[in-house]
């Protein structure tokens, strides 16, 4: 597999990064993951917009223009013949002696790009998955897609150790999001999810699913919901770049929706699949 590191493509086994890159010593950087369906990017511009916003929020000057980045992303897909998968790209503040302040004088930011084949999680979406709950211990700028993911990693590990698919995080009694996804609940036909503020990442799939709700006549309320509301919900599902619309059929061992995938999740899965077809077909025709 070919990967891109700071100006050149190289074989993954030959790729190296500097030991003093701030990504490694401080987690000082940002990243994005774009889904690829049939060799075509899905919601590409939304991911690029968020990438640029994250860079601005932490004061990183991107080392390439948007057009140059887009060319590199297409090159990554071409080189590795990605059909159904993902492309990951990250930028760090660059290489400098290990000191907490930003490098002065400023150094050039580091850019890396990798790809991966990843089929759609069709079986899991059809059957539904289990989840656990855990306290959200992350920092207070979850809206920035930064490399600081230790809180997410610890939450996801708890899910793995419990034999669950994902962890639903909460601050006190308020549900925020999953460890690597957004989370939504359904009550009496209305979809509820946490507002897009600093406590969650405003997922690209989250935004697309909420738009699909409105297009399909499903009422949406973005407000804080409690653990007890999730425990008594008619349906719960995750949304995310790699999980799409993923129904939750049990939380902490207790069934949701009688342990079956609910009708709203099914409707949104269908709408999402149709949206994939429309978006990728339109791009191929350009």
C-alpha cells in the first residue's frame, strides 16, 4: 500500500515520520476520514470543510491548498485502487524540539495520507448491535477533530471488554455521543440527539442523517437527553462515516426496541443507502 508523508508517496513499510513531530509528543494535530463507495468519495466537501475549520480552531496553517489536498486524496484512491473503504488524512503542527508553546519561528505542518479497504457493515446494520454506557471524560472541545483521542480510546476499550460494539458516553446524566460515532434516540416517532456544540463532534453523517429525517418527514429535536431517556427510548442508533446508520438493540444488557431494529432506523438506512447512490452517481457523471 502506498502512503503519503510530507511531500512524497512511498510504500507503507518504508514510510517514516520524525520522532519530534508534534503529533507524537503532544497529539497536536487534526484528522479526517472520508468514506469511499465504488471508488467515489461520499460527503467529500463536508469533511474538507470540517478539516479546515479544525485547523483554524487550533491555529494550524495547512501545508497544502484545498485543491492540492483534493488531488492528493484522489491520488491515494487511485494508487491503492480503493473501491469500498476509507481515506485517512492528518496534519500536525510540524516538527520542532519538544516544548509546549507553538514553534517559534513557525515550522511547516506535517501531512500524511493513508487508505484502507472497508466493506459496508451490512450484517451489523441488519441485525443491530449492543452498547454500554460510560462517563465522558474527554476535553471540552470535542467539536474539533483533533488527534487527542485517549478518552475515546478508553471508552471504546470498555465496550470491547464488555463484548459491545460501541460505548455511549455521558456527562453526569446527559448523553453526548459514542466513542467513535454520534448517537440518536427515537421516542414516539421523533429523533432526538445532542446539540452540535463543543461537547460533541458534529459528524458529517450526523448532519446528513438529520437532513434525511427532515426530507422524509421525521421530526428532529436537537437537545440534551438523559441516560434514563435513552434507557426508555423506542429506538437508539449510532451514525458515523464507517457505521452509517447503526441500530442499537441493547444497552448495558437491556433490550432496546424489544431487541430488534426499529422502523425509524430502517427508514433512515434505506434513505441513506439511496443518498449514497445519488451522490456517487452524480460524481461519476461529472
